[in-house]
C-alpha cells in the first residue's frame, strides 16, 4: 500500500461531504490519501473497526464473507467511481466481511492512513462536526429508504417473518414467538395449554426417529385444527416433543374444556401397528393448563409454573390433565 494526494473532484461528490464550505472541503482533501492496492491484497478484514472509507478511482474491489461451511463467498463487487464503506464509517461499525483487490486498484481514503477521526477532531472540530452531522442525515435517509422498501414488499417480508418463527418439522410456531411477539399482544384472560406425549422415548427407541417425527406431525395437525375451529390462537412447539396452545380472551371453563378435548383427540390417534417384537403403540398425553392472569399475574412465572407442572405430572406416569395456579396445583 502506498499513499499520495487525493482527487478533489471525487471528494466533493461524497454524501458525507455534501453542503460543506470550500474551506472545509480543502481541509478534508488535505487529509485524504491515495492507496495503490495490488491484486489479491486486502483492503480491510472482517472484525476490524471501520475507521475510514474509500473511493475507488480505478480497478476492482470484491467483498467476501464466510458462509456456514467456512468458505468465502463474494457478497459485493465495486468498480471505478464506487464508494466503499461510507455507511460503516459513519456509524463506527465493525466489518462483518473482508475486502480485497480483484485486480490492481487505486483508492482515495479518508482519513489518510496517518490520521484518525479523533486526531482530525483536535485539529478542526467544526469540520468534523459537520461531517458527523452529514453522517446522521445519511444514515437517517438510508433507514427511511429501507423502511419504504419493506413496506413496498410486505408479502415478502411477512413470508420471511413466518419462516423465522415456524418450526420446520411440524409447521407449529417456535417458542421464540412467545418472547418476541405473543407476550406483547396478550389479551386477558389468556389460556396456556401444554402437552407432552407419554412414552415417546419408547416409540422412538423401538420404531426409530422417523416414527417420532411422524407422530409429532400428527399431533401438530390436531393443535392447528383446534386453533382453526376456535378461529384464533397459536399452536406452538416448545421443546423437543413438548407442544401447546395459547388463546386470548379465553374463559376458565373454556380452557379446561379445550384441555380435555385435546387429551381425547391424542388418545383417538390411530395406534402405531406392531412391528416384529414391538407391540402396538397407543397414544396418550400429559397436559397442563392455566389461565393468565387469574392463576399467576406475572407472565414469566405463569409460563414456567405451567411448564414445571407438565414435567412433574409426566414423570409421575403421565396420562393426566393438571391445572396450574400459583397457590395450588389441581
């Protein structure tokens, strides 16, 4: 890398330097430099703080990021006239990718390699303040553009949102939906009904994981059908084979009836036929249920209490419906 004098015309075009006075532009240009980068040499590396940005005057720069398997994939490609890293510089970010020259390249850099934004602040605080103000305006504008893009593509965004919270094995909502979404839209009274299949380990050990996966899909269908019949509610997968339902505006008696109906529907599932030495497997389930805020006014305590009761009942031979309340267990 070598450094030299920068091109004033290219500097004036930058969004970060818009609306600056001639004296401020002169100060900036005197603290820019030129980097000559040979092919395959790095411009910056992932994990480094973005302390400067670059204007590519000739050549090509590629941005690379490691994928899940550890291989680098090209994420972006810059050609002559492009600006690299101005947004990262403006917000003081840490690079999550690396950049290197795809061929011999020349770039204007601000600040020059011998300076930092802190040292420039000491020399000319007014100019640096103007740059930072422009940075805020630039970031605000880009955020607004992003929001507009999201609003214009709501079906696409909604599909991504659904996939982020959907359990791929069953189509049920993931437990993360509770923390991120449901807790903010709960409407009193809310029913929480949790279910854990009985003897599930016996089914998996004797018939294999595919039999367990198929059983969970059948149970998920029951849960989703209940929410469909009710016309509202969430069918969720909590942990492994632990699933359940949440309903807003649900009365105490209604929640108890749903729990009983759910138990009946699980028991009514077609049994897994005998196979070799393995006898027929009949389905049953342990269920715990509660009503918020009646049974416990604090949601976190309410949720963990219902879940603990589910496990305790399941360990005690299961095949039972249990009602949780903060003061007593029925």
